C-alpha cells in the first residue's frame, strides 16, 4: 500500500525564523509557500531527495498547528506516506482496525489528497496518507 515517505510535517511558530535553519544551516532550497485556508496553515516546501520537509505555521490561534505547538511545542507533527489510491488506502486501514480521522480524503498542501489516521491507532504518531496525481 505505502510507496514511500512523501513528507515530514514540522510544526513551527514562525516560518521565516525556521526557514533560516533549514536553508542557511542545512542548505535546503525553498520550493514554495502555500496557505491552506481549510487547515488554517501556511506551508513551506523544502524538497530533499525524493521526499520533502514541510514547515507548518498556523494562520489561526485556534488552528490545529497552533494547538499542537501549545500542547507539545515545535517539532515533528506528522509523517506522510504516499499511496497510489487514497480511497483504497483508507478502506484498507479501516479494515485493519485503524481509526481514521478522515474517512474521506480532503485537500492538502501541494494539491495532494490526504487523510489522517488517529494517533491512538498508530502508536502515538499522526500518520497522513497522501496521494498526488502528478506522479
């Protein structure tokens, strides 16, 4: 079902400050920034090999990234696994007893279709299933 790690989502308080580390220290190049209104987040894309780092800054104090940072601090928020067919992947996860946050795909950054698995079903890790039609 899983093809590869699509990206690692990292929650940050300030995108510009965080980009200094990823660009200046690690030498990663910024591929773009996108605001995903329905998720109340601004995302910076930093490709590395055949995956990428996504820095996630909340655009709303009540957004999921702001709440994550308030509870756990800045850091890895989720790991996204690339799948060929997200609808089939959701069904397969549910058949295997995984509790899904998203029972149907929703729009994610970069034009992806995404669905999250509940961390209580994945040993505490927020797992995102991700399908990109451009691959």
